[in-house]
C-alpha cells in the first residue's frame, strides 16, 4: 500500500473496531496523520479513558501503553511494536526498587510516570515532569526516594529546598547526553534564539535554559511566546511538530544526538497490523494493576 491507502485502511479499521489511536510527540511525525490525540503520555492516556472507544492503540513506548491500560482496564490496549521500550524505564526493575527501598526503610517513593507498572506498584505516588515539584512538596516526609530519573530529581531538589531527595541512578539517555557545549554551540549559531529545555536534561543544560518544562509545556510556551527563534533541548520529534505548526517561527534542535530510536520504531504499517491482528495486547496482573493505578490516583488528587 502507498501512504494514502495505509491511512484510509487504518481509518476504516479504527471506525470498525471502535478504536482510538494515541501518538506521543516523539513518534515519527507521519503517525500524527492517523492519531486521534498527540501529546505527552499521561495526557494521552487520560484522553483515551474519557472516550467510548473499545480499543486503544498507543504509538509510543511500552510503559505508556501500560499506563493507558491502568487508566482504562476495561479497554483493550495495543502497542504496535512490542520491542518499543523506554531506556529510562528499563533502568529500574521491581527488584532494583526493592533493593533501593531496603536501604532507606520507611522513606516514601515518588515514581516518575516513565516507569513500568511493576515499579509504579511498588511506589507510593507517581509524578510527571510537569507536576513533580508539586507532588514532592505534598509528600509528608522530609526524605523522599525518587525513581528512576536522577536529572528530574535534581531539578525538583532545586525547587524544593526543605526536602531531602534521594535519587535512583537512572536517566533518559537521550536527554542525559546533552551538554553545556551543545548549548554554547547552538547559542553561537543562533544568538537571537531562546533555549527551551526538558527537565530530564542535566543541570548544566538546565542552568543555561530560558525555560524548563515538559513536552506539553514547551509547546504551550512557543504558542504563547512573542519570540521568533528557539533552541529546543529535547527529542527531535518536538522540533518537527513545532516546525510544522508554527511556520512564522524558527526552531533548532540542540543536538543531532537528540533522537530516541525506540520511539521511531512505529510506522503506519505497524499501526495497520496492530488493528488487523490485535498486535500487541498489554496485560497486567490484577494485583499489580490495582497498586500501580493507586499511585496515579494519588498524584491526580494533588495535581
């Protein structure tokens, strides 16, 4: 099939199967053409929950599809490419979290949404990059364990001075490889541009940023800003969508390294096969799902 035929067949099957398609902002941009919603992982899962769809096809990485299943246990949730994992989420397993907790008995665990259902089920409360500060502030303990992203933990610590955040040694390799040298190079090439950075970046990048925020917050900032030139310190998919949506503004990716290969696996052909064959269904044990969903519910009550 050519692209137009693929899109037509996907849309036909989507209607036939009462499906909704979610696309994360780091996906191949062609996926947007069949997506019902595009954005951050939790935002997408919440939107899908509020539809009457029977099937959710999540073009993203595995933990995102798990989160959709946690919020919509009655719906069938599919991930088109089963091997689409998140390198950050893979850095911490249930056993690694148990070992981490054993070193700090009775200290509550704040778990970043970028983690597996198993890790969420062993945590006390979840957070996102946009509400992490608010969640940590609300924890009734001076000491807080934060998993799995040390960079987001460091950013939160800079905002929440009265807490002692003990971070697990994990990170997003895509954001963690960005450096102050990358910032300097782009600022030299584009002196009129302002720097927008994701809080998964290292402190040396965040210290040089004009704005720090989640993927959604970066999009909102650009929309509302009177500035015309931006250096974007996050995954390249964000830059591609900004360039598509704001023709009167200019955007530069901070580094060619800022590409998540795992996020680029999914193609329109994969989405079609997913709809045709129910590839690949997300299953979570009832006990794990109940405990993991509770961490998200606690977060939503705060934020």
